[in-house]
């Protein structure tokens, strides 16, 4: 398999991207990489060029650029070139740690949607942080690709999430939940009430009802589906609060004198475990699900470990044929719909 | 001043309500209480009846009841009777720890809106959890009274929050921010983009721009305004994550052997401080702002301290005349609008 990598995206690019790629290359003997970037910057960083092809690009999309305009204008940017390589079948998947909006736009407009999918959903793999919970991770989408979502988008997100959980996380008959402002089925605004009923009516979904944002990481489902707006707010609040709690503890230790510092020494393994659980390096990247190939981004401040783990995730996506299975499912749904409503076609 | 108290609402009512009322009565010599409830249950709990009038009610609205139907049918419930007392001027404010929906409905339909306010906003006073921040609390609304909000609602929330911060928290020229999915002014869906521009255009507001849910408790503003849907999700995620982090630490200590337990002993003051900062007892209740009188609820699991602090908050609201000032402001806005558009009237 071959992965097209944007070598220039991210706060610490190209250094951490190259380092992460080399680590992943050593870990997976069946991956070959096309690295898109400025050879003058990238080449000196490559320690061993085995299965790494450096492809020269002359432009770069910066973090602050307006995404759609950027991908239209900068045809020779590392993001656009890597996406085109996937579109043209020269590579099987796309990876970047760059401008999120530009990655989403490149995925949507260059790689393209699966037939039957109206909007792709940005999918995060999040930790389950409830002690004693069986599962370790869950699938969360749309964590921010769309500021406004319709019913059919959320139903498609549920199916996309189901295929991901089954094939990439290996969950049998994954539990699907809807993020809502209450657990009872009559809770929510019009959109969420309606989506609840429609999810319930889907025969092929193991729908377990609503979850509230307070229980996001509590392991109540294997897939939590939401409109992009709400999911983004809940995810940011969760990440922000986890960080803030660790800052408060750190601050308390620093200002707590010798006693607190001793306490810290004793509790260090506990804090390390929690920081690892809540850390962003462990779970790989965010996948733009609903596209014809894996388009995966990791955050701009990713380290080499995060890059390596994200590539491991792409490896599982390709190996499990999750996209092919999703394409086949939505193809079938579409042809059934066409048979059901012949007069409309 | 007189406060109408629903003695029957809350998981531990009437015991903690009565205890909290007695503590507040001892603390504030100028408050008199009308306690609405079942005398058989309430009377034996009152240790000292000074400035406490027990008023018999025969019905109770349960936690799970459909709110609007409940307040229409149960005319002799403690919630409805207390709200009617406020409406009829027999009391200056309403307090309950009961069914949130019923409190909101009683506030809206019995106490009534201030002229010029389309929708009241549920207002929480939250802690600022960034070490070294100057301010200690901020005003957050609408934390869940409305599942769907319009532009004018958010603009009114901003003004309501400003009056509260100025008068009740004593903040001079409070900084107002909009909860949004990015800090740049072009971020957000249509509603939030439009509200941003309109807040910016309000001459009497110290608008400081957008804040993201990740920075909710970071002290970037004295008032954070949001539609009820998003604010509810962000608040629940924040509260849920703070609790979860404490659970993870507790679990780590319990499973960390003697070493971790020793560490806990040394760090106990730090954890206590954080638990107090993030705790719900400290900051009083949630106010339904935009009504003709203070209508304040505390959470169902409130203890006597939370009841006492919520009554202290009501005391400040009455003393500061925040409602009168708000009424006067919106009255003026309305008459200016009427002068501006004479043909419409």
C-alpha cells in the first residue's frame, strides 16, 4: 500500500512528519510513502530513504489561509499534490498535519465523496475514560467538518461510524448513540428529535439512544453521532477541561511547598497514566469519513509518535477495506432507493 | 425583603431546603421567608421559626413530570404557589431546587417576562479556573432554557448578562464574549456570524469577541453569551470532564498501592482546593434572567450550603436592584425603537 504524505503541514513540519514516517516505515513493512514537499527542507531530514519517495512541490498552504481558495490557487502545494495522487490512484491514502480546513477541502473537492454520501464527517477516535469500562476507544463524528447538518447527514454519519468501529476498531455490532441535551427520547431540538426517531428505525443499526455531553467519555457507546456544531463544542470543552484540570493540579503542586512536591513524586505514575489516557498522541488522527479513500489529519502540534500512530491507523483502514465496504453499502442503499422510487428517476 | 421558597423541590427536600433557609436566615437579618410545602413534612424540620412562614400546599411536581402540563394542572403545588406569590407581589423572589423545566415554566408563565425581552435565559455563575486570573467568576447564559435561539435572543442575553455582572458580581464595564467554534470573527454558522457582528455594533457593550468551548473557564470574559443548545452541551461537557478527571485520579490512588495513598495524603489540600473550585455548592444557583423578579434554581442534589449560597445570591440580586435596572433599560430601548419606527405602530 502507498500513503501520500503532506510533509510540509504542521507546527513542527517537516521534521516531525519525516521522523514519524520513518518510524511507521520501520513498523509496517508493507507501506510505501510518497512524501510531498520542498526537497531542500525534507531531504536532509530523511535518515533512510527505504520505501520513501520524495516528490517535489513548490507551494505551501499556511495554517491561517482560507481553505477553499488556497486549494484552488496553490495547485503545486504539498496538500493539493498529495490529494491529487490519491484521486489518480497513485496512492491509497492521504495524510497531513496541516491546515485543517484545507485538508477537508482537498478531501472533499479532490479525493471526492463516496456515492450516496452528502457530506463527509470529521471522525475522531476518543478515549473512554471511565475506570473499569470494557472498551478503550470510541468513534465520534462529525467533530467539526460541517457547521450546519441535516437529518440525512447524521444518519449517514451513524453508518459511516458503524463501519469504522466494526472494521478498524474491531467492535462487533457497535453501539450507536446520538449526542443530545438529555437521555430521554423526546429531548432535543427538532433536528435531534427527528434524528433519534430515524436512527431507532434503522434495522441495521444497534442504536442505544441519546448520550449527554457530560457522559462523552463514559463509554456508553462505540459510536457517538452528532451534528458538527455540537460535537465540536462538546469535544473542545472536554479537551479544554481535561487540560485545565491538569494545569490546576500542576499549579497547586508548584505552590504547595515541599509537602505537595513529595505528594507529586508519589503520585507521578497516576498522573502519567491519566495524561497518557487524555493525550492526543495515542489515538491517531481524525479521519474525514465518507470519502473514496482514507483522508486523515493529525493536529498541528503533533509529535513523531502522533504521526506514527496516525499512519498505523491508516494502515488498519486500508488493510480492513473499510472504505470498500462502506462504498458497497451506500451503493446498495442507493440502488434500493432507486428501485423504490422509480418515478423520480 | 421576602423570598418565596419551594420547600418540596430537590432530591433531599424538604430537609436540606429547610436547613439552608435557616442558615441564610441567620446570615441575613433582612430576609423573611415564605416556605411553600407540606406542613407535616416541613414543620418538624424547622428548628427556629423566626422570619419563616410556613404556607401549606397540597401538591408536588415530581422531577420527571412534563413541566408545562404540571404547572397548569397542579395549581396547589409548592412551585406554582411560590411563583404566584411573587407574581402577586407578596414575595420579591422565587427559589427552588426542584424540576428545572417546571421552574422555567413557572417563571415564564406565572412570574412573567420583562417588557422587551422575548425569551429569558438560564444564567449560571461559573468559576474561572485559570491560575492567576484576576476575576473569580463569570456569567454564562443561556445554559439551557431554550433549545433553539434567534439573533435577538442572544443580543438580549448579552444585555441581561451585562446587568447581572455589573450589579450582582460588581464588575465594572464587564467584558462580553460570544461562545463560538473559533476565535476569528468570520467563524461560526450563520446565526453566530450574524450575532458576532451585531454584538460588535452595540455601543453600550464591551464586546471582546468569540471564545471557544475549550476556553470556557479561562477567564477571557465576564459574560459568555451563547444559544441555549450550544451552551448546554459545552457546560455539560465541562462539568462531566472535571468530574471524570477527579474520578480517574481517585481510581488511580485506590489502585496505586501504598505509594499512591501516601501521595494522596500529601496532595490532599491541592485536591480539596480544586474540588471546591469546580464544585457546584460554591457559586449559588442558576438564575432565569429576563423575568420581572429573581427566579433562581439550584440543582436537585444541592446540599444546605448550596441552598444558603443561592439565597445569598438572591439577596444580592434584590439589594442591587438588578431587575429594576434591567427593566428600565429595556423599557427605554423599546420606547426608542417606537420613536424610530413610528409608521409601524
